[in-house]
C-alpha cells in the first residue's frame, strides 16, 4: 500500500513539474531591438495579461524599434513590441506587444531575508542558440538586498542574449527579477551575476504577486501537528491547509475498529484545500493519519 502511494505521489510531482516548465516557456520572450542600423538581442518576460514585457534597459537602445516572440527565438515570427514610458532607475525597460489580446504572464515573488541561498532558475535565449528554445540555468540567491545599482547578486550563470530574461523561483511559480548581466573583476573573471528584483518596482509597474508561495521557510505544511494530521471517529474534519495547486495530501495510515461498511476515512479537496475526514456509522473507533508534500 505505501509503495503504491509513493509511486502515485512521484507521478503527481512529475506532472506538476512538467506543467510549470511549459508555463515558464509561455511567458519567456525573445526580444530584438534595432536602432541606428544596429540590432541588439535579449530576453524578456510577460508580466501582464495585456502583453507587457519587462526586459533589460541595455537591450532597448534609445529610439529603438523592437520585436518579440514568445517561447522561441524566431525573428521570422516575432511581433511588434512598443516601448512604454516607465522612468525606472535600474537596468529595466517596459515593452508591450502591439497586438491586442489576453496573454499568459508571470506573477512576481516578494523577497525576504530568509530566502538567501534559495535556488533560482534563470531563463532566456543565448545569443548563439541553435534550437531557438528557451534555455534554463540554475543558481542561488547570493543576496536579497540590492546593491547601489539596484542589483541582487546570484551565481546563476548567464550568457549574452539572456539579458532581461526572467529569474524564476525553483518551483517556477513566480519571477524574482530579470537578468541584468555580470560584474567583472580586474582580471576579467566574473565577480557575480546580477538580477534586478521585481518586488521593488511592483507598485510602479502594477505587477501581480504570486498567489502561491515562491519559497517556503519550512517544509512543514502547517497542519497544526507537525507533518502529520490525525482524524478519529467523532472528530470534526481536519483542514490540511494545502491546496491542490500547492501539493498533494494523502491518507497514509488507518487504525482502530471499522465496525461497518459505512465507517470510513478519506482525504480529498474541499473548498480549495485538502481535508482529512471520515464517517462513523456503527460505533467504530477507527481513524486515520494524513501527510502532505509540497510540489518542488
């Protein structure tokens, strides 16, 4: 029984992870801007349903005409991007797709001190990409406090063409910032890779905060009893405080006497969150324990 649960749980985690990767592809934008006969190429991220795209300012020269394509670096299918007024004090520019419609977009992740050393996923289009597909790199947040240039330090290695690309939390639920580039030491080695955090400009840009946590300070899903929740015959249902979008909860143990076919224990979603409950029809002393696992 427990082996079967482990297999089912692994399958659910893989499905959730695959969906998140596809969603990140759908908000990562290839950006190409031309000014004075010169073309600069970079990456960006959709941040509104109206088609607003954030990218690095150095990708968008003064007076540039820009094009973009979602999920693939393909100048042949790129659509017009209009440069938006933003007056941002950092290496960040705001564009918008000229074509009206409803676009998928990435919410932003708020930053807190305990998120230092948390894993990140950097996305974008390397300048010499051969497939046109979104490229991903992993790293960690070295700091959560911006330096004088408004940049956070990371070790998420990026290359030319990825400037302006989104920096996702490890679970791909939200964007912490966009790629600003790298800082170089005197000997030419990289001191750190920098990102511009979105949270600092969320109000100015009218960004949407991720409805689900981008990181968790603890692995404890907040069941009120450590990692386990217990229900016994006669008890009220136990709210597990985990939504199906966040993770999976399952019944991993039953105990006591089941005196009738109507004596049951179950775990299922109710009103947006998992619940541990049961039924008692013939004086049973039965019960069960549930556990929850957050998606990675």
